[in-house]
């Protein structure tokens, strides 16, 4: 699955292909056109899902899940659940 990685220290971006994602989660994000991005935030990853909606100020609505020692698969599955709840 192609995601955007924000790199320290200047926030430059790089698109990378991650393999540690469950097939059902990847299919969900792809089917719903949810853009995934990640950044290292002090020893863990913040994983963002741009769900394609905008807030009252016109900015993108992004849901955030912190890895907190979990695997990439576990973190993305938790992020998928957040997306499912938000998009109901």
C-alpha cells in the first residue's frame, strides 16, 4: 500500500510502499479513497487517515492513531476502525 511518509527534521515527504498491512484493511482504505500518511513522533509513529472530508475551515479531516508499541498491522487496523466509525 502506498503511503506518504513525513521525514524529520524538515517534514519533507516521500511516498513509500508498505507491506505490513492486512489485506482487508488495505482494501478498505483503497475502496474508500482514504489517504494514509505517517510520521515518527518520538519513538513511535503517528498514522493519519485523510478521509476525504473537510472541516468548517476548509481543511482536511484527518483521523490519527499512535502506534504506541503496536505493529504496523495492528495500528492500521485500529485506524480503520476509527475511519469506519467516522464514516457511518
